């Protein structure tokens, strides 16, 4: 399942992915949310009145590849625990490195448990996270990975301008596409799209592109604009077409306020 691509450009970090979920042999649904923003909150210790206060907060970007089972449980747990972090004055280094280290503990425990079941290596999920460090004020990215022996690793990636990382079952296809060049963001997006469209060698990569990047301290998810001949303009967030009658015909209903881009036009100008 999946092809995720992450890159650093202009001191910023961007994530993109497909939307396909694999449920069994030749059984797919293009309904996954694989690029997402995850808020975190860091509180002070409780005082003598059993009160504490919010000291730091921010958003991480997160991208998943691999087992839908592991991804789902890791995602749910990380979202829950990151709302309730607490630091120890004079001991805890409040940095994105320490937040990543904490998430890695969660990732490792859940991944190890899922991979110990009958799923074995089919339970492997890799995660890429990024966030602006609350103290160093710079964006860092980390990759959590599991190998076939159920061994886990955490490594900092995208350290330098122009660095990129592919993750997931479609990574080899994408690497082959950009081989021999120093790929631009447009090259990376096109490698993702070509892999999505390749139903022969990458059948478990498919669906609509997802994309997010940092705008100041927030990780912003963008909807994807696509013009389909004879079918009009689509505004995609994963599987959902937010320009469809179902989501846009009722004046008294909620609408979704995503920012939208056509990545092929946007990155062609960058």
C-alpha cells in the first residue's frame, strides 16, 4: 500500500501521497487519508493546586505508508497522546527531536504488537513526520521504519535543501522515474502520478494525490484541483470530490474550507 514522497524546498518540508488502501490480494479502495496535520500540546507540570498550563503547541505533518492496520492504530494513538504531553523543567529538552523520539516509542510498541500477530510483515507501516521545532524554530523531518525482522528505526531525513524521500511499496517505481536527475518538486509529483497510473507494476498505489506543507507554524493540507475531460472540475480531498452536488448543493449545510492547488501548475512555476 502507498507511495509517499517528502522533500525539502526553500527551508520548507512538503508531503504528498496516493490514496489507495489494500485490503487483501487484488482488493483495493482509494479511501485512505495518508497526509495529515497532527496538533500537539505541551503542558507544564501540575502545581500545588493541581493545575498546569499550556507552554508549547504546534502542528506536525504526518505521512503514512504500509499496513492499513498498523497505520490506523498508530495514527489514532499518536493523535490522542500528543494532546497531553508534559515536560519536566530543567530536564526535558522541548524540541521537535524529543517529540519525534516520543512518537517513535508509540510507533515501535504498536508496530511490534501488530507484526507479532498473523499479519507478520504484512503489518509493517512506515511513517514520516515533520514539524517546526518550538525552540530552534526550524523544520525537521524524521522517518520511522520497520524491517522484515520486526526491527525498528528512527532517522532524521531531509536535512539539506533539495533532499527527498520516497516511502512505500511504490518507492522503487518512483526512484526509477527520477533516476539520473536532481528532481524538482514537479519531478517528484510527476513520479507519484506516473506510479499511481501504473496499474501493472504498482497496482497497490492509486487514487487521488494528497498534499500538505507548512505555512508558518501550521501544517496545511491542500485539496487537489483536477480537470477531467467531459466530467468537469474536481476538488479532491482523498476520495471525496468536494465540488460534487452532494457537498455543494445545499446552501444551509457546512462546506469545507480547504485551500486548493493544481500541483502540476503550481510546481511548474516553482
